C-alpha cells in the first residue's frame, strides 16, 4: 500500500488563505499600540538628532583647535617681528593652548612645537622636558610618539648625553617605526665608538626592514663599522 503524500485538505485550505489577514492584524496591532510606538519613534528621533548634533559639535571643536594651532604657527612667520619676539610669543601662546585644550591630539603637537622652539633657542633642558611630558602623555605605540622619541634621543646627543640617549633608545618598546629607532641607536653607538653594537644594530635594521626608508642611510654607515 503506497503512502498518500497528498496535502490534507484543511492544510491546503489554510495555505490557500490570502495573506491579507496577516496585514490586517499587523495594522490593527500598530493602531492599538500607536501611542507607545509614536513615543518610541519620537524618542529614537531625539537620540538620532542628538547624536548628529554631538558629532557636529565635536567636529566644530576639532576644527577650532586646528585653526588656533595654525594661527600660532602662522605667527612665527610674521615679518614685522624679530626672531626672539616671535618665538617667545609662540611659546606663551602654545602654553596657553596646552592649558585650554588638554588631552587632545592638538596639545601633543603644541608640546612638540614648544620643544622645537626651545631647542632652536638653545634651551635644551626645557626642550627635553617638553618632549618627556609629550612622550609620557601619548598612550599606546604610535608613529607620533616614535618621532618624539627619536627627536628626544637626538636632543640628548646634541647635549653630549650620548650614553643617556643609548639607554633611552634601548628601552623603547613596540614595533611602530622600529627601523627609525634602530638607526638612531646605531648612530649613537658610533658616537661612542661601540662599533660591534652599531654593526649588530644596522644588520638587524637591514635584515628585518629591507624596505625601510632608512635603508640607504644604514648602508652608508655599515662600512664604518665593518671589520
């Protein structure tokens, strides 16, 4: 006896019902719940508008900080002021900027600018202090932090604090711009005639970073330390 695979009549009739009933009940549900749904919709709208407004405000603040920093930098090119006056004024304005906009990306740049201005005036200790504060304030392993570390090492070397620069560079952790750190470290080793350490550092740079921007410089230094 073969199995009857036909669909039962009551099921066939149910499947044949139009889907209008579904939409009818759905419409009825929305009608009965209209007050709740309208309130929810308005609340959601307020949240969306508020979020967009907040984003606009944040964007406006970001632009304002960038403009303020640009105006300070522009003041350094004022042809009506002498070098020292321009530098001193910029230093004061950058200090005020750092107080006004703490914990922002722009304040990091402001401190970097102050360090460069101090170094340009021969005030190396003040420049070193600014860079140390800057490095300590940057969270994580970033390119900007690495640049600040390299500049600080250069500054220490310029002051004759080569051993201090070496200790500082040897302690730098992270993979971001590691090749820049290695090149700076090799040059510091060369400065104090540590040829063995310099060669090992240059070899590491060339081996681990064959496409480095500092490859050419490393190749120039390598003959100076090769036996």
